[in-house]
């Protein structure tokens, strides 16, 4: 079965306090759904319309599990804590 992935590419620097509140809740939500953080960095090379900002890649056992995590109450609570403190392009997608 193909793995599922969540990618978050920031467009600008996140508000540090809101990001900390988000991470406090998002981490346990991701763990609950067996997500594994593969990368979390701002050391990147960008092209086209990319921005040199924080990028996060998380792996899940399936697309369905990744979507279930993002739709969960726990993760939605994390987004509420973020409260507009980050401008990100986030996607859940299926691997090969």
C-alpha cells in the first residue's frame, strides 16, 4: 500500500508564540496517527515561486491515515492554536 504524506511549505516566517502553541498540540496528534517527521528545515533550495522558509514533510502509513490525522479534532485544535500565525501551503498526498 502506498504511504501518505503531509507537506507544509511556509510562505513567510511564522509567529513564534503561535507556532509554539501549534507544535505543542500538533506533535501528539501526528504521533497518535503514527506520523513520522521526515524533514523539518529551512535549509532548502527554492525555484519557480518557492520561498526560503520552513518546510516540513511527514510520512504516514497511507493517504487515508494522513487525511484522518489532518481532519482529526486533535490536529484541528492545533490549527486553532496557530490562529493565523503562519502563511503555509499544506497538502496531503499519496506516495508511489
